[in-house]
């Protein structure tokens, strides 16, 4: 007998229906306008980050570390600077692991090393679009994505070996997770956010924690849970954050010093000291890498004379062009670069203060759209009373506002940082730019005083851009008139469209000018959207030029300052130089006479010639004082022991490494706060780097116990009569010492 029971047709859940709608819209053809716009912005980002990527090679300091980390797991895990595993780099390893993986896949060359950062830049643009669109719609998402795609400091960082763009993407993934956590109240999303920030800590240490106030405040105020559950969830997330953050540090510090490289930029060979000191509190209070902290006593228990690793591979990487000498550099202040603002380059961060971000040194890198972002944030905050748990847009305001204010406060008061660190602030500025423009546009279309915020924001942003461009007369003379003309047209239309209806309500004016006022009001309303588009174009001209000029015009392998390239580069004088012939002669001599010694040569610091020798030969080079030359890695007794057992034979020293002083013409180019320390003798300059007085004892031992090698054996005649060859351009003479007789 047939079953006559009625069949019950169940409705599909709402989220399934919505998912199908999204898939239908996604697969529709032709694509919607916003899909085409997103594709165009993505292409802009790809062009900015990938066009001629690696055309000038890569910079110094970090590429040798990547090459060394490719050799063995020991160097890979400890982030060893040199193939011999003698000293680390000054950052955790995670960001460089991506570069090592890329180099393993595509070979060790400039493009493969820069590829992870460029890819991270494009992915950050797409992720920011999704995050902003989620709460404010397609237009806001597109504007935010465009602003980030052309952000000058983001573009130059995406194209460089520094790992700030990798950190930015990591933090954006954390933001995506914490937004889900705030919307659903689910612990797993919050823990994922903590995990991503912990990974970010293992990319650039405490810089990653600058987003923690924003993430924590968002979940605490907006998650749909009871207050005690929110507090408990945050406590668990904090625990996960600390465990993930300090797991690698604990592994390194618990490893015996003799079995690992010395931790660079520390006085006690501890990654914890590096995280909390040089990469932590010293950034806020100010510090100078070259001098390090005073240390008159030698710590005999926290040194590593590690000589693990064979360093025998002969693979040759792409030699760097003369760049900025790695993450510390006195910049590229050349003729016509910043004639009104004094010393330029990576140390030109201006003086601490509330307006620091609007000054030329930092503003030209990241603040072109900052006034509009700040006013947009205020416009959204004024729209309605705080209801973070119910209002999704206020959740975004809390996230991006706290992100921007925390980082803005830090960079306004910090004593020691480089401009490219502000790459982590760029997503918040871009997000609030898109959100603010859409919010103020909606307010503009309504009655009320908030409608005036849009033209006010345009005027304020253009004024800031004019102020920044005034410091660059060559570029400002054509950009300022163009921006002003376009902006005046837009402001006149926007103001006229709001004023005309009010004038028409005044009887006397209506009788005299009624027809003309009506005509103007009608035409201005018709042109409001195109006018706003022109205003957007005007605002984007300067940051786009600042982002693209280094791509098209720069000839340096390590460009970390956005804007028109300059003809001079003081950083090159400190971080490397010399001729290829002089370097090749030196390398040939060292290789021919290396014998069974492990290290090809020893130099006072990791800067300059050490980079070039490692990239050329992939053989161990001993950096006696780490990057700056001030790390107390060895005592004279340990150095004598290494020479006696045949671990190292040759030492390449410079007159400055033996206590000499920088020439006055070079001192005059150094920022005042650092120049005074050099003149007072707190810092000793060695070949390619700055070192503490402690290095003088090592170099004194070498000069007293070892023989000089005749310059004709390892230098060309031109190098001998010039700066001494060997890749240093200090104006002093380099000298090679052979310690074979000191056994």
C-alpha cells in the first residue's frame, strides 16, 4: 500500500540561502562594477609591488642571513647571520623563514628573496577590502584598498627585504579573527587572533603588540557574552599570546651558548634581552645601535664562540647594489631631496611631539591621507551613541580607531625607529580613509552641521599635502598647482550645493537671484558625485607619485624611504662601498690562503664587506661585534684561542676600528643626537659599522700579534691609493692582518 503520509518540505537555513546568493552574485557575468573596480585596484597593487622587483638587486645585512639559513637547520632555526653560525641577526626568524622557503623553491636571487614581501603587500590590500566592506559596504572597502595599495611607505616596504609587510599581513589576519570573535563571542576566533599576534611577535617582536590594545578593547566592549566570560576569554587569549610569543625565545635562551650563535644587539647573549631591550623599551626611550649599552665588565658565562656549521656551499647569490646598509642607516639625504628639513633618510623621524606625524620626515611617508582619516573617525563617532555590542559599524570604528591611535601615539613619542616601521599603521589609516569618506558623504547629503565635515576634511587633507610638498620644490612646483586647482573646484561645488538652497530661502536674495540660485543648485547637485571623484583624484596624486618614483627612478638595492630618489647616500658610506675589483681581489686572496681555517676572515661588524663576502662565497665570516660592532661576543683570550686552534686566520680592520675618528664632513651629515655620541667617544666606527670601546681591545690584540699583509697582494693599485678597498668608504685605510704566526 502506497505511503500517503504528507511530505514535509523544510526551509533551508537563512545562512545557506545567503551563501547561495553570494555564490550566484560571484559567478554572475558580466561582473558587477565593484568586482571590476576591485580587479583594477588589485592590478595597481600588483604593479606597485611587483613591477621591476629586484631590478637593483637587494640590500645588505639580511640577505647574507637568508643565504646562511638555507645551509642547515641549525642556522635556519637560530636565524644565523653567517654560514658559520657565529652571530644571529637582530630579529626573530619567522619572517625570514618565508624568504628561505622562496629561495629554496626559486633559487637564491633578488626576486625570490623579495617575493614574500611583495605577495604579502597584495594580500594585505585584498584582506583590508574584505574587512572594511564587511561593515561599511563595497565603496568604503574599495577606497580603503586603493589607499593601502598606493601608500608610499607600504609600497617601498613591500619591495624590500625587511619583514614589516609580512608583519602587516599577519596582523590583518589577526584583525579578521578578532572581528569574528567580537561578532560571535566564540573563543576559538579570539584564540586564533592571539595566535596570529604571537606569530607577529616572532617576526618583529614587540612591534606586533601595538595592535593588542585594539584587539583586546574590541572583544571586551563588543563581544556578545557576559562581562565575566569576556574577561575570562581575554585571559586565556593572553596566555596563548605569551606562550606563542616567547616559545622561540625560551628555546634559544635555554640552549647552551656554546651550541648556538650569539644573539646580536645584546650585551648578555639573550633573546629575551633583545625583545625587551633593543627591540622593545629602547625603541620608545631612544637608543643608538652603534654604541650599545655601556659594559665595562666582560661576561664570561654568556658568550658564544660557536663554530658549528660547515659553511662549505659554493652557491653564489645576487650581490647587492649599494643600498642603505640594512636596517640601520643614516639615510639617503642627497641634493634636492629634502633641502628644507635637514638630514634625511631612515633616521629622519623628527622630534617627539603631537604633530610629529604631520611633519615632513614622517608625513611624507604615511600621512598624506591622515587628516581625512581622523576626521572620518570623528564623524562616525559623532553619528550615534556607543552601542558596540549591537552596532557592527561601531565595532569597526573601535578596531581601526584604537589601532591608529595606539600606533600614532607610539610613533609620536618614540625615541628610536625607522620610517618603514609605520607600515603597520598604514592599514588603519587606509581603513579609516575609506570609512570616513563614505560616512562624511552620507552626512553631507543630510541636513545638519556634520554635512560640512566633508569639504572641511578635503581642505585639511589638501593643506597637509601642500605643506609636505613645499619641502620638495622640484616636485611641488607642478603638483601643488594641480592639486589646488582640482580641490578648489571640488570644494566650490560641494559648498555651493549646500549653500544655494539656504540662499533661496532668503526672500530678498530669492527675488534678486532666485533663477540663478535654482540653476546653480540643480547643476551642482547633478555634479556632486563626479566632483567627489575629482576630489579623490586630487588627494591620490601626491601619495601615488611618492610611491611610484622609487620604483621608476631609484637605482639602489635597498630603498626604504618613499619619495623621489636622491643623488647622495650617506648610508652607503657606512654600509659598503669599494669597487668590485677590490672585493674580488680580496676574496681571491682569502680563499687561496684559507687552508683549513673555518672562517674566511674576521671583521669588526656585520656591515659592509661582511655582507658582500658571504653573498659572494657563502663562506663563514666572523663579525667580532655583531651588526654594530659593539656586542661583547669574545674576550681577547677567546679570540687568541680561536686563532691558536686554526678557527680564524685573517682579520680585515680599518683605522676607525682601531679607535680613529670619523672625518668632520661625515660627522656633519649625522643627526645631532648621534653625532654628539660619536664625538664624545661613546662609539667607535669600524669597517662598515659602529662599535663600542670593547672592540678596541680585540683589534689591539690583532695589531700586536699578527702581521700585516702587503696591500699589493689583495688590493688593486687604485684601491690602495683610494679608500683602502675592501668595501669601506670612510676615508681611512683598511688593513688585512694574517695571524698564522700567532698560533
